[in-house]
């Protein structure tokens, strides 16, 4: 366990981590496993880049080889030029032709080569920039593809957000960074080895000294990279909190309250508080690493100075050529630089590959809402269905309380079911179980006599047309917002209008500047319109009507509608009743009077079941709720009457 008590975000992360060796004999195996998992991560990254664009990978390999040999060639060319200059000095001649003949070819070579290096550098920058974007995009695609398949239950857990944040934060730029670093290692290795060969002529031990000197630096760097990674992963919560505070400040839905309650400063204050905490950790890590590296570089400088002196001494005693001094000291400097850069680069790869873990952990997020049988059933569409709950109990993941308790009921084809119950009774949860957004903790939900788990999930979802209380509002056009109810088919303008008519949305749509083509919301389009919440609700209901579904589920769809609009929608539902099963949640119990079945949910229990007449006769919860509401209406009515008179 690292300093600060690093806790992995999930079991999956645990599996990715190598257990520490317990005894000395374990060490080789441990190292082998480490290298293996490192190579696996590297392979994963290379695959990502290859998927993004194969040609980029090939160009990068070519660049890496060139960058490797280039410093050696350039050192030879410079040394050659220096030696020529020295030769000219020794000649002590003023003959222009002779001097030019000696110097010019060497000069041309030097500058020609510099131009080539510049050219390759430009291309390399271009490739890096482009490949960065492409690979970032590729990773984003993968994350979106994965997000598509993630169960709703995952969204109830903070760990999931942590995994998602960790995966998407760095995964965009880390792969390309790791690839570049890997290639730069290849280049550095090639050039460092060549310089070692060159330097061996005068000071064979110098490279060893350099490598030995780099060890403390390597250890410190690796240690800090690991700490940095752990810190970043652990503090995902800080970043998510900061994002939450700053997003809330510019969120259209919350900004009204923030202004009127004067909450903005509270949010900014909280943001700063979290930032200070987050920054404190980063500062400690960065300063700590900085101090170490200053100390190390002090020692390194002293030793290098001694080595330079040794080379100067050897060269003056030997060939005495100035170019040779330049070549050997250049070689030494390059080796030192190469070793230093190797330490940084390897640690970058190491850290980058750790960050890739985050992505792998996210990609491994388990999907549980899948068919329980190997050959899933398809739902027979365009027919009426029987739905049965058999002793269904449910608690939300990560909680201890049953929200649905041992519920059993049957809904026959063509039924209109109204769910009645107080807030928090479990009505919405029941609908989530019915549609298999969640699986029951106990019991089964049967569709046409078979467990819904046996059905193909998308075929099952296709059968439902659902509008939840917190329905989606999309920044698309009016007709697209409606047609999202059935994306499987091409947008049918007539059907869109028909659906809008059924949900009483047609009236306001026709008054819009561009009718059905009017863009909604004003985030992207200055001509966009912002419907009122009741208008949004009508659009959402239109979406349900548009869907080619057999079971229509409307969860408090009329809460924001006026009584007349609600009545119109009921009439439409009545018309649909023939070939569809409808579930309806409403607090206005007048809607229940026409239902073929009323389910009264009370504290997660199915308290009463029957038609309006049956339940009124029973004089239980429903009777109580209904008479309270009816009395209120009657009282209001009487009051209005007396005011008028
Ligand atoms: N995602 C969730 N995680 C944990 N508890 C939840 C979640 N959603 C709802 N609940 C709880 O389940 C209970 C029933 O909620 P819900 O079905 O939405 O009630 P209703 O729709 O009848 O108002 C409530 O106590 C609520 O707090
Ligand atoms: Mg609800």
C-alpha cells in the first residue's frame, strides 16, 4: 500500500495490480509478472493507436529510427567540420580556393544535414499533433461505446463515476504520450549505444559512471510517478466535486435558484475549498520531486565536470585534435542526456500505462442486464401481452432497504393500469423493474409467461414506450424530439404530427416559427426555443405515442399539464386501449376512474388492487385518497361558486 493509504476504486483495479513479492525467491517471478503486465498494457496502447490510424504508427517508427541515428551522424559531421577548421588554421595559408576546397564540403554537409533534421522535425510535429487528436478520438469512441452498454444500476454507485472520470480524464492523451515515449526510448537507446562505442576509445568507464549516477534519479522519478498516479486516482472525487460546483453555476436548470437564493458564492467557496485540498497534494508531490532532483543534479554536475577534465587531459595527451575533444565530450554529454531522458521517458511510459489501467477498469465494468439464456427469446411485437409480477422484491444496489416488497399481480392484455401511491411509495421503481432497467432482488417478472430475463434486451426495450418523470429534453428539433420514440425507422413526418396531436402538443408546435423543424433549447442555436415544462411534457408524451410499442408507460406524465390537456391525453389513451397495455402514474385520481386496474402502492407493498368501484367499496387507502381529493375539489368549486354569486 502506497503512502497516504491508497485504496483502489474497485476489485477490478485490484486484479490489475501485482501482489508484492513475499520473499526474496519471489522477486524474479514478481519482476517477470510486472514486465508482462507492462507489455500487455503497452500492447493495448499500440492497438489503440493502430486502430486509430495504422499509417501514423508506421511513420512514427521510421521517425524513431531516424531520431536515434541522427545525433551520432550530426556529432561526426560537426567533429569533421571542426577538424577541417583546425586543419586550415595549421596550414597558415591565405589561398581562398584551397580554404574553400577544404571547408565548403564539410560546411555544406553540416547545414544540409541540419536542414534535413529540421524537416523531419516538422513532419514529426505534424504527425504527433494529428495522431494525438485521432487517438484521443478513438479512445473517446471506445468509452462511448462502452457507456452505451452500462447498466442503469451502475449509475447509482459513486464508484462508477470514479471509474468513468478516471478513464475519460487521461485516456485521451496518455496513449499517444506512451507511444511517443516508447519510440523516443528506441531513438535514445540507438544514439546512446553509438556514443558509448565512440567514447569507449578514450574513457570506457565514463558511460558506466553516468548510468550509475542516474540510478538515484530513476528511483526518485519512478517513486513519484507512482505516487502521482495514485494521488490522481484517489482524488477523482475532488475533481468530480469541482466539476459539479462549477457546472452547477452555469446550469440553466439551477441558475435561477442560485441567483435568487444567492447561492453562487457558496458554490464558488466550496469549489475553492476542494481545489485548495486537491492542489495541496499536487504541490507536496511536485515540490518534493523538485527538491530531490535539484540535489541529484548537483552531484551529477560535479561528477560530469571531473569526467570532462579527464577527457580533455586524455585528448591533449593523445591525438591533440580539437574536433576529437568535441566528439568525445559531445558523446559524454549525449550519453548523460540520453540516460536522463531515458529515466524520464520510461517513467512517463510507466505512469501512462498505469493510467491506461483506469481505462481497462472502466472497460471491464460488468454488464448484468443481459439475457439469462444462451438463445434469448424475441418479443412477439404488435400483439397484446400479459405481464406478471411474482413475489418481486427489490432494493437499490448499495442500499439496505427493500423498496419493493414481495409484490405479485397480473396485468392482462389491453389493460389500462393506474399506479397510485404517495411520493416515494415505489411506483417509479416498479416501472423500472417492469422494463428491466433493474433486475429484482427476489422474485420474477414474467412477460407472456416467461421470465423477462430470458428475452433479448433490445427487443424487450423496443416493446416499451416509456416516459419517466425525469424524461429527456434533447437539443434537437421538435420532430426529432418526437421521433426519438422510434429511431429504428426513418422519420415519418405524418406520424410525428399524429403523435403530437394525440398528446395535444400540436397546438403550440404549429405556432413556432419553424413549426416541427424548430430547434429546441438555446445551447447551440440562437433561433432555438425553450418550451415551458408543460410543453416539454407534451412533447415527451408525443414521443411515447410515436414509439411503435405494445406497452405504453407514462410516469406522472401530466403533472405539469392543465386539467384540459390531461383530459385530452386520457381520451387518447382510451382510444389506444384496444391493442396496447398502458401503465399510468398520476396523482390526480380522476384518471383512475377509467382504469381497468388500479394498483395502490404503499411503502413498497401492493396494498390494494382492483377497479375504481371495487376499491371505493373497500373503503381502504384508495377510498381515503380519492375522497380527500374529491372533497378538496368540491370545496374549491363551492368557494368559486359563492365568489361568483
Ligand atoms: N437510484 C436510487 N437509489 C437508491 N434509492 C432510490 C433510488 N431511486 C429511488 N430510490 C428510493 O426508492 C424509493 C421509491 O422511489 P420511487 O420508486 O421513485 O417512488 P415513487 O415513484 O413512488 O415516488 C424512495 O424511497 C427513493 O428514495
Ligand atoms: Mg415516481
